[in-house]
C-alpha cells in the first residue's frame, strides 16, 4: 500500500511490561492474555492517517531482558519514535526507566520522539506507580505521557498516533531532515487519489515530488 | 507413550479426512486451512495438501520406527554398543579391525542421521551422540537430583525471571502449559542457572529447554542436553549476560558471507545481502539454537536437530545460508 511517510518506531522497556501486547493490540486489535516471550526483536506495521496523509508505522518490538540490550541498542539508530513502556503494577519497571532513557539518548538520534506509557492501567487495584509519578517523570525528561491498557485497548491507539502526530509536526516545522535516513523517516510514493476536501493538493504533492 | 500417540494420530487422520472428503476444486482446497497437532503437541496450521504430505511423512516415520523396534527386539537393547567381533580374534588384527569397524560405523551413522532419526530413537541418539551421555557419566549418578534438591526454595534474580517466563513458554501447549510441565521446566532451568552462574538464565533458554523436554522424555536427560549444548556445542558465551557469543557469530557469518558472495556482483546476491541486513539480529538471536530446534521439530526434519548438536556452528551457518537463499 502506498504511503506518504513511513515512520520507524521502537518499543522498549523491561521484560513483561506488555510491549508485545501493546503492539498486538495496535496492529491486530486483539489481546492475548499470555503472550509468547519475545526473543531478540519482532516486527509489526500499520497504516494510519494524519491530516489526510497515509502514514505507515513500522514498529520494532524488542526483548526486555537486560542481556538483550546489547542487541536492541542497534535498533535505536534510525528510529523516529520510541515507546518507553513500564508496568504500573510493578514498581521496579518504573525505577528502570532512567536507564532505558539513557540508552535511548546515547544510541538514538537527538530528535527521536519518546512516548512514555504506563501499561496495564486496567489493573488499578494493584497499582504500584501513581499517575502523577508517571507524569512527573515524563515532564522532567521531556516525554509525552499516557497510561494505557493493552487489555482493554484504552489509549493504545492514541499512544501510537499521538507519537506520530508529534513526529509529523517536527517534519512540518523542519526540525527533522527527512532526507537523512538515520531519522527513521522514509518518503513514500503517494499514488492513491484521495480527493481530500480538508486540504488543498499542495501539501499532499510535496511528499511525492521530492522522493 | 505409544498409546497416546496413536490416539493423537487417529484424531489427526480424522481431522485431515474431513476436508478431503469434500469435493472441491484444487484452488479452494489449497485455501482451506486445517489445524492439527504435530508429533510434539504443537498446533500447526496448513492447507489440505500440506496435511496430506505430512500424513505421508508421518506414515513413513511410523514404518521406520517399527523397523527400528524390530531390530532392537531381535538384537537386544544396546546391540550397537557391542563391538562386532568377527572371526579374527588375534591381538593386532582385532585391534585394527575394531578401528576399521568403528570408522565404517561412523560413516554409516552419519549417512543414517542425514536421512533423519526416527522420533522414537531421538532421545537415545541425541543423548549419546551429542556428548550429553559422556558429560553425565563424569559426575555421580545423583548429580541432577542433588542439584534440584539443593537449589529448591532459593530465590535469585534468575529464578524470579524463570518464574515469570514459565507461563510464557509455548502457551497453550497441551503438556508444557500445565502445572506439571511448568514444574519440570522450572527444575531444569533453575538447576542450570545454578550450574553455570555466568549464564544464569537468559530468555530463550526456556524455549530450548522446553523443546528438549518434549523430545527427551525425561527431565534429567533434557538437563544434560541443555548443558552440552551450552557448554560444548554452541560458541561459548552465547547466552551469558551480554550475549557476546551471539555477536561473535553474527560477525563471523557476515565475514563468511562477504567472502562467498561479494556485494554488487549480481542482483541475486544483493538480495541475499538485503535479507541478511534485515534479519541478522533476528535470526542469530532467536537463532542460535531456539529457532533451529523449533523449526526442526515442527517440520519434522529429524536429522536437523541432531546434526546441529553434533556439528554445532558449521551446521548452523550452512542452514542459515540455505535459509537466506
């Protein structure tokens, strides 16, 4: 399928926080209570639309265990967005956020958009990290923040899409140089004919002419 | 074991017959997917033609198994362990003939293994040829039991992670995903994490151990197979805390690839490079061994698993090369 842009995402966070389940919910709209363990990296993709532009999200889902960090590190390069996930019912997954972020800052491009997600918010009776703490952490480190649940699908769509919106805005503002592949953005051939009423054709042609 | 298997086979045959009986055009038949359980209890999906092929394979495997059992029955359980004394019984002559027969046997064995080891014999053959039997024989008989008893109730980061991962190892499998299966898998993994604290527990080992449990039938043999895989067959440090072994493998394979097919030579080779760059970390990780055992068992390429445990890296690279092509 044709797209105007392709954004590369990476999902990171401790093991068992629900990274693969978030991805499954986003790409397949279903929830698997017991998901297979991820070894190394897995992969998913979905089309979304932002301001009438078809955008393909290519998502790399990584293994969370410490040993695998040496491998996941090579995936930060060339990622436009990162979803940093912790589990609101397990304090230690929140405590490790700083070290994940450090990894990301070291290995990713400086303009990577990071979204912090407190997953499993349906289990509020077992909550070990308050929403305020999550918000506070996000504010301190300049991240977007959301609590979500891969089980109920709450905020899952929103998390992926608002990250994409932020990236899209960075492109519009010229913060990101899209010709540089290390930013994790590819320009596609926008061949399909959407007679979009919202915007006039100028911006939608911009994508195709410079590729 | 045979009882349950034949029941399972029967169920499979019934399932498989269902779509075959329906008169439908070829194209539609190919689109019909059927779910069934393979030899090791995994649910596999395939179209009708796949099922028919698999059934044929299964029937052949069963026949082969029968031949082996008959051979064992006629020659006694460990017939292959006894040297074949020919009529020559003098000192030097005997020695050299023994050497010769050992060589001849090795060649025959290699040939046989390449054709595939019948599932019934896999526990025995894997165990003796991988070196697991030898490893086990160097320690007291009670080693495994003592080990599991000694580590019972101990909590380390490794055991915590293991507990977390037990339900996530092949969820839905008829045996592995039961309390009994979890307990067996846990003992093997925890036992190993104490045997080699450098490795401890690395995610991925759970899959390897689980598959070994399914093949080897006994927990202790699975433990020794795991030990021999990690300590002798694989590159060392494959599963230690930073997976350095995996990184080494990846580089070695890349260099080999560069040697065998220089870039920009032709489009076919470029395609291979493209695939490689996309998949390298994926493959080598789940790779090293999990990927293989899984694929081997499920596709019932009997020889695969064995060749792997016998020849390790070389075989792995060869298969990887085939896969990329």
